[in-house]
C-alpha cells in the first residue's frame, strides 16, 4: 500500500535546519529500504499566521512505502534532525495510508483553507481521526496543521512550479557560504524567464543563496524541472552534500483571495480594488504609505523599505488612480506585493495662473474664485492641467530581492493587464 508522508515545523529561526532537508533525508532512507519516492512537495502555507516558521514550509513525500515503514523511517529522521531544543519548534508528522489519487475531499479542503487563513488544531485532529491517519507530534505538535495541509495540497491546487535545493554537508552549516557569483548570474541568464528569482539584475544581487544558518546552499526556482536542474548544475560552489527537486506552490499567488475592500479582513492576503485617496508619503524608515478607498471603506497601503525600488512606483501614484492591489493585511494596513493600475489620473486641478504676470492667483474668498491682486485679473475657479505620468497601465511588483516565496512573479505571465516585471 502506498503512503503520503508529511512533516512541518522541524526548523528553527535561530538554530537553522530546514524542513525541506529533513524531507530529502526521509527520501534517502526510504530508497535505502527499497521504496520508490515519486514526488517531493514543498508547500508554502498561509504567510500571515502568527507562529510561522521561516517561510512557513511543509513537505510531503509521495511514496510506495507502506504506512508502517513510512512512519518508522520518518519518525526516526525527525528525531535525528529536528531542532527540538528551540521551544518554538514543534514538529508534526502525518502518514496517510493511500496514494495521491485518493486524497479525501476534507483533506483537500483543509489544504486550501490553510493557504488562506489560520486553521484550528481541533479541525486537524478531527480529520486525522476520521481518516485514521497516523500522526506523531513533538512538543506541542503545531506542525500537524501544516503537515496535513501539505497532504491536501496535491488535491486542491493545480498550478505548480519547481525548486531544486542544494544542501551543504553538516560540518559546513553555519559557516560562510562559497558560491561563485559570476556562475550564478551566467546560469540564471541562460534559462530566464523559465527560471526566475535566481538573481536581482537591477540590484546586482544574488537571490538564490540564503543568509540563514541552515543546510541550504542555494535554491533554484522555475517553471520546468529540467530547467531548474540545468541552472543548479551550472553553478560553481563549495561541495554539495545532496539535492532535492521539489514540486511547489511557490510563485503561484496561491495565498491571495479576491475580495472587495469592505470585505477584506486583517490576517488574510487579498487581491482587491480601490481608488487612491491620499497622496503617497514617505515616513521615517523609508516606508511609503497611501490610502485606498472603495465603497466608503478606506485602508492604508504600505510599501516597506525592504521593497526597495518598488517604493518609487508607489510614490508615483496619484489621487484618483484606480488600482488592484495584492498583499497581506496586517492590522489595518495592506502590505503591498504588487499592484495594477486600471485607470491613470491624467489631469489635476490647480490654482490658476495670472495671464498677465504669470504668478499664481490668490483666492478671492469662499466661492468668489481667484484673482491677481497686482493685475486685477480674475478666474472663476481652479483650472484643469494635464499631468505627466511616469507609470503606465498594468501590473507592477516588488523586486526579486523582496519577493515572498508564494508570490507570483509577473514574468511568469497569466495576468489580466500588461506587466512591468522586475528582473
Ligand atoms: Zn498678475
């Protein structure tokens, strides 16, 4: 009998480790035991939940191993590798005694729900019991939620991308990484845009090499497994201990829900429409804010400092622009990941200029229009003036250096307006 093995929350922000690495070790041990591993899934769950691990990744293996063997190998591997000394690490392991073709509807629905909002542990425990799934928890076992969601993901999503992750030998974890920068840029160029977010060309920065203490040396993301493998193999670096090619929901916008602004709630990630109702302002720290309004509901939108040159796009918005915005709602603020300009304001109202002397007229009093005191000229009210816009209709996005894992890069295509991709 085949099985699906899923794990979550084995890593630690401070101490390293990575759930994807634990997944590759389970894969190797299953193969040593004579089982076939058909797929490794890397599932990014709801990015806004409060207890997220780094990037909030869960891993699911699709294997021919029977459930008893799967449980034994996976449990031993998590015992060996999970960062249990970190009190914020609460691993969970779920074994489903069936193949990927027969995932129950309730499990698929949980996979979808976990992408969009916080899921209660009680709902997970109920499904585990109904389906007679085996599970193992360490500490509080919060990882059970992401693990069950990773089993359901295969049933509820149909858009997938790929990532090859290259791992360092354990003795090098925590040491500075040695990856040849020129080889990364050259390899990235050969496969762009099938392979994306490897580098940030404008910022001249390598994006695929993490700065965290864990086992990952680099990760190459793209639309085809062959292309990500080719780029990965073309990179010159320190010795690689092992690699894993994951099927993943990264780069798909699976976290976004389309809702109206009045129906958008804190703690969710949304795609919503509105009109710019306050000029963008830059506050301390370099964060840029403006207000977006729809049907008498107003929310603040923010482009934070780490989004870098994206803030220049936001600063160029004007009152009256019609937008679609995407991002996480934290408190009452939408943290922008991308936006589309649907309608650009092409004119603005300005205080009239005196035709005689060229200076600005002054208000002649409430409802009295404008006049020039020196020349005696008059104007009935403000005048319409066309404005030069540096933005065009269509989609703008944060640069690769600032992209969250699950956000879809514009270069992947499939958007409903022209795109202005960041490379
Ligand atoms: Zn004048």
